[in-house]
C-alpha cells in the first residue's frame, strides 16, 4: 500500500468522484462493522452500488491503497477516505429554520457519528425560542454571527420556507460561513468562494414519478402488443 505524494495530494478530484466518496465511506463502515478486514474492488463496488471499474478509477485519485491478490484493507481505506473528505475532524454546524424539517434534521443522530456537531438551532419566530430539540436550545436568528464566531462554524444548514432562504444565506455569508446545505426549494445566490449543496425532496419525488410513468407506459404498451397478437391469431 502506498500513500499519495505531495503533488498527488494537491491534485483536484473530480466533483463526480467527490460525490461518491461518502458512499464508499458508508459501504466501508458497514464492512468494518461486519468484521470484514479486507475486501476486493468487486466486493466494495457491490456494497456501494457502483461498478468496480468506476470504483478503481475513483480510488486512483486518492492513491493506491489496494494490494494485488489481497484487496483493500478496510480500516485503512476507511480512514483515508474519511481524511480526504474531512470527517476525521469535528465540524460545527448551525441549523436555521426549526419547523418540522428543522426538527427532524436536528434530531438526526447520523450527523455526530459522521463528524458533524450541531452547535446551534436558530429561528426567527420568538414562539420557538423556548424549545429544546435533541438537547440543543432554539435561539433567535439574530444570534447567528455571535454563534459562528464562538464555535468557528463553517457549515450552515437552511431549512426555512423558500421566501426566507436568501436572506438567511446572506446573513450566513456575512457571518463567515462558507458552506451551505440548502433544503429550501429555491436557488440561492452566493459570492465566489461559498459552496452550496441543494437538497430538494420534491424534485427527487418528481424524478421517481417520471420513472414510474415510463414503467407504466411501457407495461401498457406490452399489454397492447400482446392483445393485438391474440386478435390476429386465427380461431
């Protein structure tokens, strides 16, 4: 097994590969918890739901962590990917908008286990300021700047209604947040140097609806074809 050289470490990794690294990390975590010490690229690809050629290409951007004839050391590769995507350190996170979705996000136990610590929950509605969600007090949105400076927050989560999202993003950027996860169904305008990831559940459902419609139309076409064949046969 070899580690990357300094020149390799500075090489940019394609966005598509970056998007798959957390999937590999989750698959490796599952293998580790199952007591698997080594795995082949085919085994890891199956666990991650990708083809083995794509997996090997993705891992080539990190360096060669496999051993010919043996495979990958699960714990070592897990650590290397976790280090590459930055989850070997603690990331303070603030969530703004504590409605139903905000409650669910604040209560999600997977954040802490993956290196993300929710340090504050903020909402502009004074009626929510007496709430405690997953052991964290809901505080006024006006506290954002002070919280960012106190905890060194680099990642903000927006779970507000769409009309409020841009103003929240503007305040996050002004406070020094440079990465935003946006659950509001709207496109945010941010300056260069600020990364935004958008999660729109309604769009995902619409994509599934499209595929369901295609399957239904395909099934209907097959049924019509079968019916026509039966009608065309001599009695």
